[in-house]
């Protein structure tokens, strides 16, 4: 039986903090700060059972994605924003616009079985790369979600990977 990914966001997309925090995230120092604070955010998400994140005040849909390390075989967990298209979720390997793909994308390509924690509920899933026009369409949804994704696209020449996560 297929499970549905639950959704529970805290904060609000209409929060007065959304605009200035998004503008900060679009800057080089903002991207650096978010990248640097990602381990702390991972701990907040873990300790709250996936319910709270540093991005909560802006109402961003956040998950914990656990992949299997392609080299180590060990579980690796990353906090990520997601876009929902029921019944699936999408994630992008923007890596803040850096020139290399994030490790979790390589892990999914090697081992597509993963788990997703949203709203404190863990769901087994399978990842499928999204390519071509469909990839562009889904990426545009991320740009609508938080405009920083447009900045990330402009920082790199590499194609930013997009994955569909389907509950298993």
C-alpha cells in the first residue's frame, strides 16, 4: 500500500520575515550562512522529529531526506525544501548554485531507495530523476516557491538535478 507524504508547515508564506530573509538568502553571504547552518538545521529537524526547521518562519516546506551513501553504504540525511505534486514530492540539487552536485544527488542515482521525513513522519520512497522539459517545469515551481532558486541557477553552468520522490 502506498503511503501519502504528510504535510505540516509552521510559519507562513505571508510572514513579514519572508521577504528580507529570502533577499539575504539570495546573496553570497546568505548562501554561505545557510550552507554553514545546515548541520544545525539538520539537528533541529532531527530533535523535533522533522517538525521544526530554521526556515520555518518563512513557511518553507522542509523535509529530511535520508539516502544511502554511494561509497560508504551508510545512511546520509539532508534537510531540503520540497515541492509537492500529489502524490509525489520533488527536490532539487541546487547546492546553493555551487559548481558541483550535492552528495545526496549522487547517492540517489546510485541507490534510489530513500526515506522522507515530513511532519515528523518517516515514509519510504523511491527517487526518479526528472529530465528535459519536465525538469524545467518543476524547477520553475521551486523558483516560485522561493526566488533564491533563480539565483542558484544563475551561479552555475551545470544542469541542476531534479528528483521525483514517490512513496513506496
